[in-house]
C-alpha cells in the first residue's frame, strides 16, 4: 500500500505543476475541480480533491475514477499510464546511476 501512496504523492506534484502552483492550498481544490471538468468533462468533487491532497481525512484510497481524472489533468491518458511512466523513469534512473558508477570505477566490470 505504501508504494501506491508514493505514486499518489508524485501525482500530487504533477497536478500542482499543471495547476501552476508549487503547493496546493485548500481554496485551490474547487478551482482544480472546475478545471478538470472544463478540460476533460470529468466531475470530481471539491471534497474528493481535498481528500486527495490531505485537507480532509479519509480512511480509504481515492477511487480509480479520481486517480484516472487527476492523471488526465496531469497530462497522462489514465492512472495506469501514469504508473507505467513513473516505473519506467525510475528504472531509467537506476540504469543511469549504475552506468555512471561504472564510468567512475565504483562498480567492477
């Protein structure tokens, strides 16, 4: 479950970036809800966005619809594509770190 929450944290950063803010404030949630509806015709309640950003308590994870809609807002086709791209990026970063280490002599051939 921690891994999914880590991905959600990254999605929060992506949504913030697309929204044009380094950090989302509680009053931004309604504006984000409206922007998502205008851009993608998906309605996510202001409360769902507040829960996603941690402004409201919620004992459960966001629904697939909320994750898909926020992923689309962040520039991805869906949550699954978002996850795949993040995993690919992490794998690429590990590969680059390893290759750089080899070039520096940190890892034996």
